[in-house]
C-alpha cells in the first residue's frame, strides 16, 4: 500500500505550513514518528474549511510533531 502523503504536491494543498510535515528526508526510525502527523495534517487540510482555526490546528500539530521527533532523539544528560 502506498503512502498518499509521499505523493502529494505540498504547494497544491493551499497551506504552506504543510511542507513542514514532510518526513521522507528523515532517517527511517524518525519517519515512523513523523508520519502520523503528516497524515493528520493532510486530513485537516482536506476535510476542514480554510479559516484561522484550521491554521492554528496545523501550527499546533507541527509543534507536537517537532516535540515528538525531539523526544525520539532524546539523550539524557550525563
């Protein structure tokens, strides 16, 4: 089964912020962390009307994705 987010043209989605949900460039173990956020971002753009609250939803989702990726990279201080 192919991943629809890998075949989407980010600029054509009409939301510039969606480009930051791309995960193909990440190492495989981080792709698994980032991919669900990309899927949800695409569902939000596809299913909700464009308005300020949708933009807030995407921005907060991006913040959550970034935090999840950082959590996967976490190394405790020595």
